[in-house]
C-alpha cells in the first residue's frame, strides 16, 4: 500500500481533469493561454493555475501592487528575466509607479548588500537578535 493510502484523514480523488475547461478559464482571465501554461502537463495544470490565479491576480492579505513589488525585489536577486518582466509589468498594472519600482529594486540591493556583509562577517546571531529587539523597543518608544 502506498504511503498515506488508507490512512485516516487522507482523501483520495480520481476526478478527471478537463484541460479544455482550465484553458478556457486561463484565456478568459488572461486573454490567451501563455506558452508556459500550455506546455504544462494536464495533471499539474489545474492546481498550478489555481495557485497562480490566487497569488498573482487574486486579492490576498497583501495588496497586489505590493506583492508585485516584492516579486521585483526577489527576482533582482534570482536574476530571472522572465519573472522580473512579469512582476514589473504586473506591478504597473496594479498601480505601481516607476519610482516605486525603482525603490523596490534599490531596497533589494541594499538589503542584499547588508546580508552579504553581516553573513560574511559571521556576526553572532543571538547578539544580533538581541540588538534588533533593542532597536525595535527604542523606535517604538519614540513613536509613543
């Protein structure tokens, strides 16, 4: 018996995936079925499309413009020009200005620089965490 098969709480499904219905939803949502989705195996398409639609296009706890600015910062580091193009255009679609996009990239550069420095200097993590707590309390006290 396969791992998980027959275990209490495990749901097995044999539902048939209708690729045509999924691709129709993609086309309705995006205006076309992008090549990267069209090439995806049928059994993976439905769950990947639902995740993409929810996280990239849907309303979540983080507003779409900010999710896309995070994506821009992330992909300046991964150096994925596909993702960087997508997130930049999506950020603009969701209202980000060129200045906000530039700030996201600059923030990524700054944060990555500090990460390289702090890790390279092998700072003591527990001491660093204690200092972060002190800084947090100081700033919170100034706001009061």
